[in-house]
């Protein structure tokens, strides 16, 4: 599965919302954070395509948290 710009922007927004990435930063930091988030998403998608559906992973994660 290809990571779209919309997926990347959504992931970055969620990471900011959760406090993983800072709300404000220098332009260089923002670009670096986008690259890092892209790699994180890619790793997650590759792993999920080998083992489970993404929905299953989210459901399992929520069960573990709650």
C-alpha cells in the first residue's frame, strides 16, 4: 500500500495531538518530522500487510489500552 500525502498529514496531526511531535517548530524540524512519520507509517503498513488487517491492529491495541 502506498502512503498518500493525506495519510501522512493525518498521522502528523495525530502525533501532534498526542504530544509525540511538537505543535510548533522550525521549518527544518517540520520536514524532518514528516520524514520520520513517513518511515513510521511505512513500517506499520508493511508489518500489518504481512500479519493483520489495519482494523484488527487498532482493535487489539484499544483492547490492550482499556
